């Protein structure tokens, strides 16, 4: 090295500012990604439960039970297909706000002693894990049903709704191909 030249050690202020800016942008992207991941995990609960209720309603309808009355000799009975009647109450009865609710077997089986069995007891549907959503099953005139989940993930009073509908047409129960989502990130 020639005399009179000095060597530089370290980084310039501009280089350090560029590194800090890059790290800041990466941190913002990471926080956004984690928040989105958590929201998707929470909404997956509702989608899975609503889909399961719809499958249970279809399974119950396709179960083909027979009339339970005594038949006279040489007579026949037709196949009986019925939708499960509406649940008498949502589980839980309120919409949880930014919290989870731990339901009990009694919550889901409140209609177990009804004749015929109704709602979640008829569907054989229950959740044992804590849930972010309030669930409901409604049958209209035993010709159509709606399985629904309603929640308020961020506690701001604006709820999200997930539902799937089914209806009897030409003797077959047809279920909507997708779950409808209304403000899913609320």
C-alpha cells in the first residue's frame, strides 16, 4: 500500500441504513404472513364444521329407514327419507367475541330426547375442542337445510358467517358445492 492512503474499516452510514430498511420490510411481511396464517387457521374450524354438518345431513337423509309400524301380511312399506329437524338452540347460544368457547356434550345433545331426534343430536354432530364460532343447523319444512357458523374473531362486533345449504329436489338431497363465506376475516 502506498504511503498516504488510509484503509477503511466498517460500514458507511448509508450501507447500515439500507440494511435496516431491508430488515424492516422483511419484518412487516413476516408479521402480515403470520396474521394471515392465524386467521386462516381460525376460519378453517368453521369451514370444516359446516362441511361436516352438511355431510351428516346428507348421510342421515340417504340412510333409508323403514316405517316402524306393523305390516299386514302381503303388504309393503316405502322407504322413509327425512332431513333432521332444526336444532332448538345454537351452540353456544351467543357469538364468541375474540375468545374460544368450550362446549359440553349436553350443549350438542339438548335435542337427544326429542321425538324424533332433532338438530345436532339427529346429525350425530358435536365438537369436543374449544371453538371460535357459534354453530346452528336449521331445516325449513324438512325440504331444505342450512348449516352455519358465526363468529367474531377480532371482537369488533362485526361477525363472519359461513354457511352451506341443501335442498330436496326430485327425491334427492342436493348440497351446495361450496361453503358461502360472508366477511370471513372478521
